[in-house]
C-alpha cells in the first residue's frame, strides 16, 4: 500500500504550536516517547488513540479508552471504538485547552 501523508496541526488554544506530517499506516497518539504523534497536555493520555490508514479514503481514529475522549468530525468516539474520518481528510488539528 502506498503511504498516505497526513498533516497534523497542534494548537494550544488558538495558537499554532507545530505542524507534523506522518505517513505511517498506524499512528500512535499520546504522551509516551514511543508515540508517533506526541502531545504534551493534561487531557491527553499516555496512549490516547491510534490512527489507522487503510487506504487514501480509509482513515480511522480509535480511542484507547482515554479519560478525555476523542472527537472525530464533531462526534465523540467511545473508548475502544473507531471513528471514520471524512474521505477528504488529509489535515487534522489537535486543539489543547488554554488551561491544560
């Protein structure tokens, strides 16, 4: 399978902290050093979620039972279940709360 580049914009409040582009089929999100997309925030678990890319139009986010949860396309993904991203999704934002 060809690698699908996904670009992530990490915000703290309204301020852009950084942008990362990743091409893995499985992207681990969390605070752990082994995370591909590492986010230091009180609302992010050590191993928060996994993004699975099975094709250019098949992108899923799986919440790993995080306390704060994960929102995909405006809907909360329940722990252990997958939320499907819109086929046009190539860029994603991860927003942190200002106090977090």
